[in-house]
C-alpha cells in the first residue's frame, strides 16, 4: 500500500512539429518530437491534518498568477458534476455534452469568485484548464467514501515560451493531468502504485487532449501525445501512433520570432481557405502527407546510418531531409500561415547553407533550423549572431528525449 508523498513533482517536455503542421488536423500523417525544454509542476502538502488552513494554492510565476481556492469551494464545484457516470481512468466517456457541461459549471464558478473573475485572459485560460482537469479527474462516483482531500500547493514553472508553438499548453495540460491522475489513482485505491505506468500515460494523454480543447478548440491530439510519450512520434488521427526512437539524437535551432499568434485562429484561417478552394487545399494536404511518410523513413535510416558511422550515407540522407524541410515550408507558405519574421529567419538559414521551416500553427511563433552533426564552429556561431542581431531568440536544442516524468523531491 502506498500513500501520496507530501512533496513530489511532474515534468513534461515541449514539442516541435517536424512535418504535418495543419495537415494533421485533416487526418494526415504528422511527425513531431519532444524538446529538452520542460514544464514542471511541484506538489506540496499544506498544513497538518485537521488544520484550519484548508486551501489549494496555485502559483504560476510565468503568468504572474498567485491565488488560493478553498477546499469547500472546490468540493462545491465537484458537486455540480454528474459524479456517478465516469471515473478518472475513463476520460473517453466524457462526450461533448458532458465536456460542455463541466466547462459551463467552471465558467459560472469563475464568474462568481472575484479572485478568478478579475484575472487576465491568459491567467483565466490557465485556471480554466487547471479547474477542468482537477474537477474531472478527481471526481469519483463514490466521492464520500474516499479519504478527505488535504490542502496543497501547486507551483508551475516552465522553460517553454507561452504561445509560441513549442507545446507550452500541451506540456502544461500533460503535467496537470499526470499530477491529478496520480492523486486520483491513490485516493481511489491505495494499493495502486505511485508511478506513471504506460497505462497511466494513455489515460494522461487522453485527459490532456480534453484540456487542449479548452485552449485550441479542435486540437489534433499530436501535441499531448508527444508531450506524454516523448521521443519522435508519427501520429495520425484519430488514434494511430508510432514511437520512433532517436538513439543518435537530432539537433535543431529553435528560433523565436517573438511574434505572438493564436493557434485557433490560424487553424480557422486554413479551414476558410479550404472552404473556398477545397480541391487545391486538399492536394496540398496530400502532398504534406506524402512528405511526412518519406521523412519518417528518412529519419529511421538516418538514425541507423549514424549508429553505423556511415558518413557518406549520413550526408546523403541529411541532404534529402533538408530538401524535405524546405519543400514543407513552401507548402505551409501556400496555405497563408507564414509571416515576414519567419521568412527572414529562413533567409538567414539559407545564407548559411542550412534548411528550416516554421513549426506549429505559423503566423509567428517559432522556426526550426536543421543542424547536421558537424555544424559547429564559426558557421553556426555566425548564423546565431546574425539571428540574434535581427532580434530573434535562439536556442540549440536536442530532440527526442523522454516524455512525462514523476520525480520525488
């Protein structure tokens, strides 16, 4: 029998989409990889048993959020849900009607509580995701029979820029979902293990997908999958996933345009373009699907060639991959989701004989530049200096690391 530790933390990586940006929404294959930049949520039990200080305290320094919710208020929110129709390990049972009902309850609750009502849009969205996942996962058909909830503090920190396309919202939702699944699992059955098993990760990913719906409206499911399982993921809606090991790693420059954009509005822009020119846009989407299929095989071959230290083969495969990245960006550009800042970044990359593309929704956010293993020294340094002098933020990152993890403090 295991009990919940008084302190522990959850981390989940960000992600970059390598191929399939936008086309994944229409059922085509996408390739994405985890970043070595993470969101971290620290859980700490507050006050002794029987203490009058019975609050859940939320601290999110990155968005200047610091507020408390009493356990009695949280229990009131729980009482508004139809608690006998789902359990924490069955997120698939939350259909559209039930999902919307939970959100309506949360909206009403937030509107009545001054501390929540006065938050900025960004803070409200973060709290809405938090309250949704906490309410939905900690809900239980036999709530009265469970151990009494103890007051706790959640502190959220992140290495990921917010709203740039590096998976900050998915990383946040995965971390939250993992935290509450761990708590719910031990509350429901103390004999359960304090861990993140593969079965729990499937549950976590499905809950995080629902959390992503609050932020993005119609997410593909790719972001939450990568942030949960890590590595390199080939993904196709509704639920086809292949995990591809990157044993030899893959380096990219992650370049922040510092131009904010809204994923939901960009997805809607492409949808409107498709409504006006469906045969043309569908042809572009099919080309992106074929590109993703070829890239998947190239990445497998490239990893094997690196392992075998076959330098000529590595150079040839890498050259083909660079060509695919350039083609992919042009296809995305034709959908109207690029931005002058992205084009400037990719122009600088070309001046240094490297290839890149936008990643994610586009319209600003991030570009990624593919780095061959030998890209060191003056050439890379010169390009980074050029990017920085143009006002962009630049990070040299490794792709394909682990997904969501549980840490004992």
